[in-house]
C-alpha cells in the first residue's frame, strides 16, 4: 500500500520495498546447467561456436553464423528440457 500512495502523489516518502538488485546467474560457466544441456543436445554446434570465439578474441560479432546455428539448436533443446516434466532434468 505504501507504493500506491507514493505513486499517486500522496506522500514524498519513497518505498523501501522495491529491491533493485541485479542477480547474475552462472550461464557460461563450464559446469552450469545451461552448458550441460547445450553439451548434451548441441555438442558439435557448441564446439564450433566456442572455437570461433577463441579464434576471434571472444568477439561475438565475428561468430554470428555459428551463434545462429547454436541458437536454433538451443531453442529446440531447452523446449524439450522444459517440457520433459518434473524430475527428468534436476541440477
């Protein structure tokens, strides 16, 4: 309720209930669940993208073709993992 009163100009006090922190999750770490799933479903595409990144000084703009191929495979992989039901992919 404190937020509503502030939003409509009823008070000068700002709410402290809003948490504006940014939480970073390990997505690119070698042992992250995302990398494990990509390794199981898109191993060759992942290797091609990583080798392209290594060869180009980690400049993603120079690896857009391999990234596009990996993105298509990853979309199908995560769709399958997310739709597989509870208990099949637990990390």
